[in-house]
C-alpha cells in the first residue's frame, strides 16, 4: 500500500489523514492537499477521493487527504463553535504538515464541493501555487437552501429548526449556518495563484461567475467538463469512480510541476503519530479516551481505528464494528465514530474496521472493490480477532454491524475458529440473514425483502384510524397494504408450526448459540429485520425471546441508516445501556 495513516495537530484539534506517495517514482516539486466535501458528500465521495490521491501520488506527487475537525476520525464535535474558520485552519495545518514532511516547494489544493470553497478561501491568505476546484459551492446562502431541502425530506421532523440543520447526517449549528451564509467567493481577492483548474459537472448548467471573476483577477484558468457526478455521489455500494476526470487532474498537475531537487527532508515513517489522546464528553461521561490507527492482517493491509479508555480498566469484551454497506469505517453519517467513542468511555475497547476492498483497506487479489458482501468477510474478521488477541491479550469479543455489517457479524459468529470467544452478536437493521451472489444490493434479497419492507411500512400505517377510513372508502393503495399484511400473517403462522430445526435460518441460529451465548437486534421502526427473523425461524425465535438468548429493541422514527440525529442518539443509548447490563 502506497499510503500511510497519520494523525497531526491543528491547534488543539488532532486530525486524521492519509499520506500517499509512491516511493518508486522520482519526487516532484509540489505537494497536494485534498479538501474533502462535507456531510453525505464526504461519505459518498470517500472512494473517489482515495482513488484521486492514489493516482496523483503514483506520479511522484506527495498527497495528503484528511478529515476536518469534528468530521470522520478527527477530534471535535458538530456543536463546536467557529467551525468554518476551524476547517480553514485545518487546511493550513495540513499544508504545513505536508511541507515539513516532504519539503514541498509548491502546494496545490484540490477541493470537492464545499471543500473547494474552503480551499478557495484559504488561497486568499495562504501561499498556494495551484488550485483545483471540483464543483465548488460559490454562494453559502444557496448551499444552505440545498441542505434545507435535503433536511426537510428526512423522516425526522426536527431536522431543520431553530437549533440548526440535520441534513443527511451533517449537523450544522445556528452559528455555523450564519457563518455559511456569509460565504461568497465572488467577493474574495485571490493573489499568488499560478494556475487554477475547474472541474464542471456536465449534467447541470454551471455557474461560470467564479471562473470569470478569477480571469478578471488575471489568474490563468483551465476547465474540464466531466460526466458521472451523480454516479460518483450515489450510495456508497453503488457509486462509481470518475476515472477519466481523475486522470485529467493528474495529467494537469504533471504539466504544472517538475522533478524536485534532491532533499533529505523526507518523512521518517517511524516518527508518524499513531495514537491520540483527547477529552470525550457526553451526557454520561467526561474523560480522556485514546484512539490508535492500525494496519493488520497477513499483508498489513486491513485498516482499523481502535478507541479505548484511559480511565476504566479494559477488562470488558472488545467490540468490532463492521462495514455498513460500502461505507468506510466511520459508519453511516459518522455513527460508528460516535458509537465507538461512547463505548470506549464505558470501558469497551472498540475497533471500527474496513474489510478488504472497502474504505481504506487494501484490495484482495482477484476481487473487485466496493462489495459489501465479500466471500472473504469472515476471514477478515478472524484476522482482526487474531490481531486483537495477540496485541492486547483479550479473548472476549462482541461483533456488531449495520445492514451488511450485521450479515458479516452473524456469519462470523457462526463460522470463525473456536479459539476466539464471541460473547455477543449485535445485528442492526439486517436486510438478509444469508446473502447469495446475484441478490440486489438495493434490497439484499429482492422480492422477499421488498415484501417485509412493505410489511413494516403498512404495520405502522394500520395503527392510524384515519387510514382505516381511507380503506373503507376504497383507497386502492391501502387495500394493497391489507393484502400485504394478510400474506405476512399467513407466512408467520405457517412458520410457527414448522420444527425449530427445519429452516436454514433456524439451523444457523442454533449454530450461533453453540458459539455465542446471545443474539441482539436493534431495528428501526419500519425496517424489515425482525420480520425476516420471524419468517425464517418463528418457533425458535419465540422460544429464545422468552429465554432472553435473543433480545430485540426498536427505534422509532429511524430510517435504515439512522440519518436523523435523534435516532442515532437513541440507538447509541440503547446499545450502551444493554452492554452495561450484560457486562458490568
């Protein structure tokens, strides 16, 4: 892997990043700092950003991509003050780190969407040689309206109110919103930039006002139109890397740079910071916790971040969080980061990891990347358990994941070696209990899961008396709902009279209980996970619910990935409360 995970300081913040450089290629005289987009675009664009960094570094240009303060693996909170200025300071710190690491003569900032806006602002007061702006946000007020539109479409009715915006997982305080409204790149004065490259989407009519503004300021501007923005920003399991645009950016940078003069000012990887310590505060805890970055496995190419407590004796089981779909290890909307830190504060050391071909882990030879249900998932989990056991001397583990991560946790608990002690398996919104190649990634099991999604939806609707009035008046859609529920009840009663060992799911659950004492499910109100469980193993599930070997908790007003802030908080609290009951 020609990339290295690092931590570096930015004021009081401790930022996480990746340094990319191919040592087999002569070093060039320019370094690149990539400025991430924010919110859901940060999650969805992660794969493309990683590919861009790798492509550029393969040409001998050291490249740093990183998480801003309060985003991803870096320290900080959504509610912190002065976030816009803080993020700009983070970019300056990243530039300083890259310069000190490789003695870069020149610097290029590459920004995606709002990251492009931040990069442009930084270039107004920091010496920047080259600027690449990928679909930049020019006007903050328009950006706020965009976020409001996304927020108002969410299930959480409080997603946009006087307390700020919760838009597809990004939380903006009122102060941050007011500062964003002041953003207008057309009012900025850009000096010292040798050349700028604009990357325009070809699916929308772009605003060329910033291009004209830069040209009026005598700054040379090049422009590229690219296709595939929608695919690049699709849900992580469906997104596609815009390889042509990435190659064009890389080629453009090669033209602007030269081979560097020989220098001994090269980064000593032995001195890279791999552990940070910071104060973690929430309603239940106020203490210092630590985080470590690790590359493990046979080829040292599986990546994970370990969260742990400095205060509480770490004698509790270690928790492993597994990829939700193709989202990298921070989890959907950053949920895994907050969950891991909360659990660490409670004394549960927690590893959030990427399977091979996902997030920041390497790609296994002979396989394609971005598959949320890879056939080697269980062996990757076993590699993680072996690493944790050997490193920390702990042999009690909790496996947990959302969606495909639940599937990985379930089958890992069944199939891994007996030398590892799995004490709890936690499934959050599973969409299937047995993945078969060819199933749709949209629903995991095509018509079967679609049926149970319909069931969950109409079960919630049927409680409302107004919907019964619609049915009596001949509302066709609601009649369809009654038909869905009727078919569900038939399947449910049929499964109840089956032998507890007669279904594949029943046999899998029984295998799990031979290895693991209990199975917990946390299910969103309208998600099909529990109905899938009942349909596949009704009599066994009823029996084990009574014995408390199976535990189920529901989260109301939550979607599949807990995009609403309130739902994320409730899920985390329920998990913490259950772990405290079971392991304290």
